[in-house]
C-alpha cells in the first residue's frame, strides 16, 4: 500500500495532492424505554483524494482502490478548473515530512468484546433505570464504539498509517408530570479502554434520583448572579463559546472576528489559561496526527489572560502567517479536513471549591449541560441541574435555568479557577460545516463567574 500510494503521488500535475483511506467497524446499541432501538455493526471502507491547484481545491471520494488513479486525475481536474478562475499563489504551511505507523495501543479493545456482551451491559443499565421507581416514565441508554484504520499519504512525501478506537456511552432517566418533562443523565467516553462502560451502577442510580428530585423543585428566579460552573459545564462553555472562535477558518473568513481575536488582547485575569491539545491520552480528542498528516501538539489559546494562539490547518496557517497546529480534521473520508478542536480546556487554578463558595451571599451552582447555542460572541447554555448558593453554602435545588451573555465579558468575569480539573467524555460530538458528531473532549476545573445573567421565572 505504501509504495503504491507513493508512486501515484510522485509527479502529480498539481501544487499538492493527498490521499486518505479509512477502514472502520462501528457498533451501535440503544434502548428507548423497554425497546431495543438499535443493535448494529457496520463496516465502512472508502477514501478521498484532495488536490490543490492555484488556490483551488478539488475533492473526490471512492469506495474501491481500483478507482484511485482515476480519482486523483478527477480531483486535480476539479482543482484546476477552480484554480484557473482564482489564480491564487496559495502555498500550504510547511510541516515536517512524516513516515510513521501508529499501531493500536489500548487498555481494552472494544472490538474484542462480543456484541452479546455489549448488549447485556447496556440492557442491564436500561433495566436499572426503568425499575428504579414508578416515577421514572422512560429511559434512553446508548452506546457506540468504532475501530478505525486510517492510511494517509501526500505529494510532499508523508505516509502515515494509524489504528484507533472511539467509544461513547450515556444513560438518562426521564420523569414526566403536570409541570413538564425532566431528566438527568450520565456519560462516559474513551479512546483506549472499553472498561469505562463498566461499574456505572451507582452513576445510573444517581441519575434516577436526580431526575425525580428535579421534577419536584421550583423554577429558578431569573436575575444576575455569581455563578459557579462544575467542570463539565465549564468545559462545554469554553468549547462552544470560545473554542469555535479560535478556529483559523472562522477567524480568517470573518473581518469582525479578526478585529476581536487579536494576539495580546486581554480576555481575562492572569489566572485564566485555555488550551487545546491532541495529546491527552485516553480521551476522545486524542490523536497523534491530524487528517493532513501534521503532528498534533498542545496549543495555548489564552495564556495568563491574553490571547496567544489559535487552531489551524495548513491552509489557514499559511493564509494568516501563523504556525500550523495539527487541527485539520474530517468526520469521515466523505469530507475534507477543516480546522476543528481536539481537547479544549480551561487549565487548573489553585482555588479549593469551599473557597469559591465563600463570600457569595446569593448565587447559583450549575452542573452539567443539556444544551446551548452560540451566535458569534453571544451564548446561551442550559445546565442539567442547579442549586442556589446562600451565604456561602449550597442550598436548595432549582430547575429551568439558563445562562446567557457575551463570551468576552464572561471570560473577564471569571474571578476564581478551581484546583479540581477533570475531563468528562460522552457519546456526543462537535458539529461544524455539515460535519456533525466529530469526537472532541472538553475539560475544566470548577470556575466562578461574576454577574452572569440567569434566566428563570
């Protein structure tokens, strides 16, 4: 395979050509209530060719290696047709040539666990939810794992073969009453160990208890509060509200964002540090090379409160005169790579949780996330659970909370960062440019934010 690909790429009639080939096995299991909604194993094989001529990209896909030579010519033809109109002197950012084979290196390979055993595990969790209490009206328990062999080669001379896994799990309990429908959930995810799915009995029981209790409490009173976010919600916040603003294509294509995302601009206090990395082994955002064959790294985005970096493909790095960071990613072989996050985090501070509570006369402690949306600098997030803080202590539980604001004002209002950093993975994924469900991870310690607008009754 290696010699064949290299021979096809020796003298392409283009500025640049790359080939990506994927061979994957995906297992999916899902229950909704008592029904087994999905129990499937799917094999997928295919690849793509991407070519660059005079600033124009051509992109073709294939499912048969016998078509590869023809597809290379087709991608180059498409690129030339576009490039002849653009006539740009686009040179991709220089990166080292790589020749690497990355074998599968995992603790427990999910492909070695039988489908029968996987169904048994997921069914047991589902039964646990449904039988917990008559107040529980339904459940959703979902699992997937994917084992992928990826082969990449380009006209620069890089050749990389990698094997990897991706896994996600979630269990949710629902309660419906006259006040509405309420739920709570737990998740897990990994890139190296099937066993993260095991031993979740207490997590599932807690989900059931929480769903029942949330259904009984009062709505939160809207207002402006000092808010503490738990690590999961803080991680989702930094991913959605700031991470996407750091992706090179988003900045390059938006003149207004360019005026805001200026290196050296102060976005927070000196204790605020934000980074994105492909090197966190075991989490879903882990990868040694991106989908352009560029070695990943830890990329600092905010250092001591100031903007210092952003996330690039080779193209956006070249266009902006910046360093390529190994963030070019594609959902599958059916898509071209674009700048995407890997594992985006607020790095740990030094504040114990008890210290964060002190001094809060009335505030709110928000946990987990059930949804959210961003619109440029503006965001709205819905915590899965919330408690009032009164006189420095966690008080009554409340429901129907949403948080909104301007991301840059909110970053500046973070006044304490906890020492209890964690990354919590799940089965979801990041969406962008039609590529939905890309494996990413988010992490943070607890963070305290002043003057947050909280929606409620």
